[in-house]
């Protein structure tokens, strides 16, 4: 008597690593211009990545860096605009 052939084993795909959603959202928001929210979510996502081992550490760091740099650039731009307007009173004079 012959033994039946074993059932074929389904091919297993390589395990995919899970991405941290907050890191992705923070990165997208930093590119769109919601810098303060992106910084907060970036720090939360970075903390979650450290605890869970998920992917997304680079995205969280990028969101934090882009958010802070964008805020600094906006502050510098406002200072320059105020200085130019203050040094040229004829720019604000109405006729």
C-alpha cells in the first residue's frame, strides 16, 4: 500500500514590517505646512517606533526637522518684512 502524498504547503511571503502611521502622517503634514502638528506627531511617532520596533523612524525625524526648520524660516521672514516696513515709512503711508 502506498502512502498519500502530503498536501502542498502554500508559499509563504516574506514577512512585511509594519510602518508607524503617525510617522507617515507627521511627514506628510510637515510637507503640507502644518508644522506644529507635524512636530508633535513626529515626536509621538518617534516614541512609538522606539517602543514597538516598527519602521518609520526616519520619517518621524524628517517631520520634526522639516517642521522646526520651516518655523525658523517663517520667523526670519516675518522679522525681515517688519524691518523693511519699519525702515521705509512711505510703504505704509496712504494717500
